[in-house]
């Protein structure tokens, strides 16, 4: 009875609180508006009709669609929020809804309401007025902490503006208030150092020195080097020294070092404000832009890189880091888009999330094209940096950029050292991209030519091979787990630290995460928790490799089949790992990424086969024949062309099957197969009856293209081979 009473009381409290939120929101109870797009107005009317019928889910869909069509529509936004509140009330009133789900929904809606309040311009201005108003010191302090508690960093533009006022007490008070925001104010103030108003710059220097965070040093050094006012330069230099700047450290070096940390360390400056914001100074006005969380660090790095390039436009390192940072933004965008698309496909997210991401396509293409505009030397320097810092997806993008500028038909005298290093890298995607790049250079002689062809062959036949991120500090364990995975047809990429592995897991696509228990730099349970909190690794299967003596304990600590976490005995047989465990957690369906890689590999081999080259293409014969079994034409057609150029006779049966399957295969593929049959059997070599039959059938076909291809093949094979019936 007590439990029932408590539940009813809790529901009553939740309902009252939710109702107060509805009333506080002040949302209009009609969908009327002034100038409005007809399609948006129609959706709002339909949604209002459904809302009056208590069809909350249908109404929500209509209002959300209207908001997607016109994101500036206040009416659509208001109705989306209003229906959300009513859905909460319905959930609270339902006996089927758990208290936990009710509280989660309430928390989500309350958080949304709080964010609206903390950003409200009128409320912010009222808070600032109270903070700078009259009254005794105690009232001022109360107003200060109330304003900071409610609005946080969103007070900064108003506070910074007041640091330029003529009234000195106001300026001093503004600086003191800014310092109360502590680390949250460091990055915004670093941009204020570029203000056109000296008073604001002086205030920013004073506040940064008082806060004491060394993250301000690079921007202070920049101000100390280039500000036109000598007193400001001296103040900035003193502040940088007070924060621990090393003697002789240049602003450019400091800016690039900090940019590198932002670009490469997802935990850098984690104490700053939790909203994903990028700050800028426009003249004397401090502004902020909301950005996607996955792009935040790269965008912060971009600001610092631009500052460094402005100081020294000839700095190769700055341009190299710029290229890496651009490619990192693009790679992150693609990775996030893939994850969101997968979750939308599974019904876990609304289509609007994917539509929002796709709306950034043009912007991200521009980001990427900025790297393509850099010189070959800069791209190669960036490649070295990406390899050094273990950013495989960045390295792959840079290799593709380098590949795009190679003149078709070229024959290089040598291969850049950076490409050679990439060819020997421990990530197969990097190795393949390097092999592709070197192939199009087609050097007159290359000592590692066999590795080039081996990687291309692997790209053709094993593009669908799964990739695992492994985290094992001990080399013996690394080698043992790598061997286990290889025999289960999984390629692995190891990181020796938990933090490094966590960062790498978010930087490139992976199908499996394999970790050791008892990691030294982070508890394994904490590492797994972080993987499960990030949407990019939330659904990635995790294996914990355990010694037999600790298996039971580790199974109890980490094992959770429903969350995709399996504890595996270190002594497990490779075949059992593959057939009993991995077969269940790794899907076998073809993926777009795999098909694209296989197609590029086949096209590269076709390119080499049609030219004079020093590469031994006989090493790729098996891979090209196997490619004819690939389900995609983008792989099989270039494979046909390469087989034709190399005259691979053992491809005959596979080519015949393609023709015999008829309309199950595309017309273009069948034409390519017929042409290849003619090329590899030129002069009548090893003619089989089945081959003659498919050529005769094609000549009798109603498709003109098949007739022509078969007639050409007959002519290539030589006269006298055929006997008319």
C-alpha cells in the first residue's frame, strides 16, 4: 500500500510540475501567423486538427515536418514543444509508463526549457542590469551569482561590452564578474584579445591573468607580438609569463601546439562550458555560434591555425596542420553521417536528424576542397603528421587528395618518402590508399612494388574484411590477439593506452573493439562505459579477452550480452571465435564502403594493366579472377578490363557464368565479359565448348550491344574456330 501511495503521489507531483512548465512556456494555443509558406501553414493546420483529436503522435509528426520545411517558423517550434509537454502529461497519467521513463522525459523537457531561459536576450539583459544596478554589496553579489547560475557564459557578450565603458568602476566590476566564470571564460576572452577596442583587450588580459589557465598563453603571445599599442603588448607579455609561458616561445609555435591539442585530443579543455559553442569577435562585439559537438574541437583548432597563418603565411607546419584539421572535420562528418543513417534505418532516430546532417554537405565539401587547394609538398607534410599522430582516416583523405593531382599516364622517377611510410603503416585502409597513390605514379622502379600489388589485391578481395580496434599494452598480448583475429578474418589496429584507444575509436570506422581487463591508465569498466555513452561506439560489439584463471570474475564484472559485451577466454580456438561468437555479432551483408574500396582497387589494377609498368601484375591474377564473383558491377567491370589486358585464361569459366546468367546480370557487365573472352582467347587459345556456346547465343540475342561484343570476340579468337550449324 505504501508503494502504491508513493507512486500516485509521485505522479501527482510530476503532473503538477509538467503543467507548470506548460504554463511557463507561454506557448500560443493557435497556429495562426502572419506571412507563412502555404505548405508550412497546411501542415500546421493538419497538426492542429490531430492535436484537437488527441492524436499527439500524429500531430507531432506534422509539426516537426513543418519545422523542417521552415526552421525559422516560431509557430512550428512552439507547437513541437507544446505537443511534447502534452505527451509528457499523457505518459504521467498512464499506468503503463514507468516512473523512470516519466522522470527521463520530464528531465529532457525541463532541460530544453532551462536552455531557452539561459539564452533569452531579455532575461540576460535584465540579469546584467541587476548585476550592475544599485543596492548594497550583498544584493549585487546575489544578482551576480543568480545571473551566472541561470545564464552562464551567455552573460559574456554583455560583460565584455561593459569593459569598454567610460565609467572605470563599471569596467572593473565587469572584469571581476568575468573572472567568476573561471575556465569557461578562457576561450571567449582569447578571441576578445583581437577586439578593435583597446579597453576590451586590456580587460581580457587582466581577466585571463586572474583566471590563471595556461590555455590563454598562445593568444596572449600573439597579442604581445602584433598589437599596435606598446602598453598592451607589454601587458600581454607579462600575463603570458605569469601563466607559465616558456622564454623564447613564439606565438606561432604556441598557437600551432594548442591547435594540435584541440585537433588531436578530444579531452582538451573539458572543463569549459558544456554547450558546443565557438566564439568570435566582430569588431568589438563578442558573439558565439552553436556547432555540432563532433566538430567542436576541429573548429576551435581552425581558429588557432588561422591565427598562426596570419602571423606567418609561409609556415609549412601551419598549412600541414590546416590540411589535417580540414580532413579530420570531413572524416568526422562522414563517420557521424554513417552512424546517424544506420540508427535512422533501425528506427532509433527521426529522419530529421539525418536531413539536418545532409544539409551540411556543401559546407563540408568546401572544407575538404580547402585542403585540395594546398601544394603537393604541404599535403605530403600533412600526411607525415597524420601518420605520426595516428590519425588513419585523416591520412586516407590526404592520400586521396595527393592521388587526385597525379597526371594520368605519368611515370614518376621516384616515390615520395611519405607515401612509402604510409605503405608500411599498420592500418590497412592507409596501406591501400598509399598503394593506390603509388600505382598511379607508376614509378620506373620501386623496391616495394610487391607490397603495392599485394595491398591492391587485398583491396579487391578482402575489402569486406572486418576491422577491430584492440587495446592491449603488452606486446605479447597484442600479437596473440592479432593472430586470433586474423584467423577469424578480422584485421586489427592496436593502441597501447585506454585513453588513446578511446580517441582512436571515434576517429575511424570499426566493426569490433577488443580490450584487455585491468588496464593501467583507466579502469576497463570505465573505458567500456565511455564507449557505450558515445553514439559512434554505442552499438559496436566489445570483446574482453580474459585469462582462464580470471574468466569467471571478468565475466561477472564486464559481461553483458544484451549490451553487446562478451568476455572471451584467452585460449579460445580461432575457429570457435569466428563461428560461435563473431558470426553472431558481425553482419555479413555487403557495405557501401567495402564495395567502393574493391572497385577502386580493381580500377587501379586495370589502369596498370593497360600501361607499361615495372610492377609485377602476375601477383594480382588470383584477386582479379576472384573479383568476378563480387556482386557489384563497379568491381566486376574494371576487373574484366584488367583480366583482358593481362590475358588471364583461368578467368574463362567465371566469364562464361556471367554470360549464362543472362538478365540476372546487367547488360554492361555481359558486354564486358564477352569482350574479355575475346581478348584472353585471342588467336584461338584453349577454346572450350561452353565458351563457344555463350558467344553463339549472344550473336543470336536481341540486344545489339551483345551481338557486337560477341562478333568482336569471334573475330579476336580467329577464323575457322566456329562451324555453322
